[in-house]
């Protein structure tokens, strides 16, 4: 005996309603995000540009979402320790990475094996800022060595081969690769000393233990303004508006085509909800466009962005190709 048509229709409607309700649960859960603090992992020690930018956006996100966004420094292996930690975290929006040109543009070409895939294991959220690097020396040390510009530095290095020490924020960082590219194009040799971030490296630079560093401009800017570090040149193709009187390396030394800038952006573990990704991107873009933050970043030499996840993904893919070529041409190796 067939059930009445009306009963059948009621059962079908009830089943459909149930299915729709179940399908809506994840979206409902996502719309409530965040219900607890969110961690932004910085894969370098405190005091460097990655840390500075993470601490600039964290309070803005805390205000926007009503939950704490906490900066967590996890330094090591040129940023790979922190990046791996995020890659293997649950894709629930509660662990983010302040990635860099090193973790997502250079390291894949520099390291034989990585414990994560910078493309497959992450979802790009937004580029926070791009910055030039700056070639700096301790001011008094540069004066005592008779170095007033990049040409002087190259002459000194060639006259004293192997005696100069080059600090970096770690293997595979743009700070490291900027120095390696400079060595390759100028024909000089320096001993590379990788640190666990710009902060510790700068302490030894100011103390006179290290001779030169190709640091991210925002982390060196306070010491340049204080007169403790001398800026010889910026590593970008154009001069920085934050240091308009400082030439590019191409201008200062005739190294045609020299360009080794840095960038920093937020990423999440692969599988993170597009809803969460888009909400974070929109709030970061909004905060970077406020006059106070925009002016502060520009004064430090950083160029704020806030681009879309799709735009950031295309940029990362392009950076892989660029830095693979730089690694090959410079002969850079992990120390």
C-alpha cells in the first residue's frame, strides 16, 4: 500500500530541511569566528621587520574582531620552524603566519628539503607590506675603515679578502640573499653569519662585532636615524622615500639590475575557510589604509598593501621563479 501523497511530500520537505540545516552548520560556526584568541606566528626573533609588522596589525585585528590577536615568535632555520608549525596547525583560523619572501619565495630554492610546501600547505590572506633592504655598517666602524659609500666598501673588501663579516636574519632570508647577490655581482667575499632574526643581528652590528648587513629598512631605520648605523645604499631598483638621499646599489656601485627587496604577508593553513580568510583580508586592508598606520609604515620605509588573497597568491608564485634564479646565479648556500 502506497503512503498518502501528502505524507510523502511532508517527509520529503522535512528531509530537505534537515539536510539544509546540516549544510548550514559549518557556515554558522564560521560566522561566529573568532570565539577565542588568534595566534600570529612570527618565524623570527622579536625586533625585526616581520615582528614589527605583525605587532602593527595585531591590535587592529583585535579591535575589529573583539578577540586578542597574539604575536608568537618562533624563530629558527630561516623562518622554516615557524612556517612548519603553522602549516601543520588545524585550518580553523586560530593560527596564522606572518610569512616573508624567505619562507614563501626563497627557501624552496635554497633548501634541499623543506618540512612544508609553501604553496600547497598555505592559503594566502594578504600582503601586509613590501620593503627595500638597506646596506648598513656601524657608523664609527665605517669611518675608521675609510668607508663612506658602496664603492669604498668594495675596494676595502677586495684589498682585505675574507676579513669582513656579513650578518643576516637567517639562512634563506632576503637579507641573506641580498648579501649573496651583492657578493656575486661585485666579486668580493664576506663570511656570512646567520642569526635568528634581525633583532639579534642588529645588536652585534651596533656593538661592532659584525661589519655589514643588508637589513630590512624598517628594523634598521631607528638606528640609522640615531646615527648608530650608516646607510650606504638600498637594495631596491628605486630609492626609498624614507631615505631619499641614499642611493640604490645600482646607482652607488654600477651593479646593473641589482634588485633584492623584501615582503611580508599573512597566510593561514591550507583548508582554512574562505569566509575567515576574506574577513581577515578586509580588516587588514582597512587598517593599512588608515592615515596613522599608513604614515607610520611609510616613514619606516615599508609600503603597505592589503591586496586580495588571489593577488597575493599570484605574487607568491611569481616570487618563487624570481628567487630561484637569484639563488642559482648567486651560488647561495645554507650555512
